[in-house]
């Protein structure tokens, strides 16, 4: 997997993009970097990483994440990323494409992130 394209960005190698976050070599410096690394973690079924980057105030039971094996994530498109007026809050608008039960689907979400404990965490998102 190290010398393959990163799931979050076809123009970068996994080893140079999300893998350093997944193996705790470095922390995402922006909400968009965290969003991309979380998407790649969903693709690679790295539920511990997803769990650890989800803020404890809104984090679901890890068993819920581990049971969601039917989805095959295909592509991520970041539409926009921005900081709010609060320096510790940011948003990422994205589309994620996936296959479920033999059918291609699109999920559009605006995710909310907070900077706490000197790192970014996913809080929640509005799916449309």
C-alpha cells in the first residue's frame, strides 16, 4: 500500500499523504488534512484511527464503525474548506462516492471540526 496512490488524492502516494497520520508519525495541521486522512481511513477500514480522530463528545460506539463493512469508498472531492470566526473551528464541504449493494452513491457533507488538545477532531456533519 505504501507505493500506491492515496485514497484521498490520486496525485499523491499514500506514504507521502495520509499514511504518516495513520501511523502517528505526524498530526494533520488543518481540518482538511484531517478530513482527507479520515476518508482514507474509511477506505482502508482503519476504525481505530477514525475513532481516535472523532471528538469524544460526539464519538459513536466503535462497534458501529466496525460493523459498517458493506460500503466500498471510491472517490473523494473536497469542494471547499474554511475556518469559522472561532479560531478553533473549521468546516470542510465534500462529496464522497461509494458503492453499496452494487449501486454507485454520492454522499455530500459539510463536516465540522474543532481544534482541541493541540490537534484537530471531527465533531459532526450535515449530510445532504
